[in-house]
C-alpha cells in the first residue's frame, strides 16, 4: 500500500492536529493539544456523535467538527491525527492515516486482534516509513521512565521479576472478562516488553474467585503470569471493580535490588483522627503527566517526520499477547506466544 507522503512539518508552523473520537480520552487529548502542547494546534475533532463533537469544538477557537472521522483524516488542513475512538474502529482509521501519509497517535489497543494489527504493520512497511505511535503512555510517566533508566544503566543488575498491580475504582457492567485482558492488561503487557527489552513468550491468565461486585460471569480480578524470552517472569493483578480508586504499581526486581513505581500518595493529610494521602479516581489524574509527555513527544517527533514512541510493531506484539491471554482465560492453560 502506498499513498501520498506528507513531508515533515518543520519551521515555525505548529502541527495541525485532528482528534478522532472525543469521548473521555479524546476530549482529554483535545484539551491537552489546544492548551498545553507546544508547537501543536488543535484544528478539528470528529465523532459520529456529532453533537458531542460540535460541543467540544465550540469550546475552542477555530476548531472544526466532523461527523465522519475519515473526512477529518483526509482533510488538507489536518497534518496529523490522534485516534481515541473505540478499539474496533482503530484499524480502518489508522490505515486511512497511513494511506494519507499522516502520522497517527492511536490509543491502545492498536486493533482488536493479531491479524488486523499485523495489517497495520504491513501497511506501514509498504508505505516505507513509520507513521503510527500507540498510546502506551506509561512509557512517558516520570516514575516508569526513571525505573527504565535505572534498569538500562544496570543499577539493579539483570532484571529477573516484575510485579504489576492495576486497579480501577469501577467500570461499566459491559466491561467483560476479555476486555480486562485486551483493554487493561495490555498496558502491563507493553510495560513488561519495554522494561525487559524482550518479547513475552508465554502467558497464563488465572481466574481467582470474583468480587461480588463483578457482573454475572465476569472474571474480576484476574492474575496474569508472563514468561519472558530471556527466562524472566512477571505477574499482573488486574482488578477493575476494586472500589478504592485508580491504583497502578510496578515493582521490578533485579539481581542487585528492586525499584517500585506508583507508591506516591500526594500530600500527606492528618485530619478527623485519620492520616494519609489520596488515590485518584481515574487514569486521567494518575497519568496526567504521562499523557502530556506522550503527546508532546509525539508532536515533536511528528514535526521531524519520525516515530520515537511505541510503534505499530509494539501495538501488534501487545495484541498478540492479549489474544493468547484471552485464550488462556477461556481454557485455564498457559498459552505460547509467537509473533509473525
Ligand atoms: N491510554 C489510556 O490510559 C486509556 C484510557 C482509557 C481509554 N483508552 C482508549 O481510548 C479509546 C477511547 O476510549 P474512551 O474511554 O475515551 O471511550 P468513550 O466511550 O468515552 O469515547 C469513545 C468516543 O468515540 C466515539 N466513536 C464511536 N464510534 C466512532 C468512530 N467510528 N469514529 C470515531 N469516534 C467514534 C464515541 O461516540 C465516543 O465519543 C479506546 O481505544 C480506549 O481503549 C486509553
């Protein structure tokens, strides 16, 4: 597949960005692009819920609203696109960006299954250059970045084990067991591939007794175990109706020590006979700095015509692991993972 190739945006002109899908994440990215990102300007938003798109557009100066996301992608006034639509439409929209020669920052998951993610990787290859970054924002969180730097510098020795905890306060009842793997655990999949610098070769997803808050038949919490290509292992608890708040922790254990991220509790308060910090309600608060850094890094790289964040390949690899994870959830058995 080849398409028109837009050159890098250099010089003083800001990158003109359109956001596709303006629900919770898309609206958050739109505000970020309009107000906080340097060298970028929000020019358009698209959502089939056109009232939502128009309401959001009218809260900024000079931002156009589209009902058809593909029209936004094709528009000459849009240099690059943030895709924050539901996962089942990502493939079509990412492929349209590649065909138009436009950079895309696509929220996770890249697509819904391994075959379609591979089609994205292949389309990019046919276009002859990287255009896609996947929204694995933990790679931009200051604490995760510091942990990764320590590991890469060898400060903790060879990495042997990673333990992850990923808890949401709650999710809608329609958030099914497989979505916990594909939409939540996918972050831990990427974190482990990134921290170890290796592929995951086997995944097992265990089904502990569910919380009484879980919708009928939904496995929540889940505990996933990854085997890495070099022999290391990782565990991930994902618990989407934990009731407490949004908590993400990661402990990396090497031969000479360990490091943990996600213990921060903000200001320590003593009041009403209690002391403690606070736990955010959702990811937009916990990872606000990470999303800012992710989008800024994407804008800067896009203006140079490069992709420096998680690539389509990273999105594909995570999708393959999650697909095997969903099979493990169904069968209760470990599943081997193999990439194309
Ligand atoms: N990186 C993260 O931490 C993170 C967190 C939450 C969600 N996400 C991802 O962001 C994406 C959006 O999630 P959300 O929570 O904002 O969902 P949401 O349901 O709040 O919003 C989705 C929006 O997309 C719109 N939409 C539906 N079909 C569309 C189409 N064909 N084209 C364009 N827009 C369409 C809907 O009308 C809605 O406004 C998903 O891929 C999700 O997995 C990422």
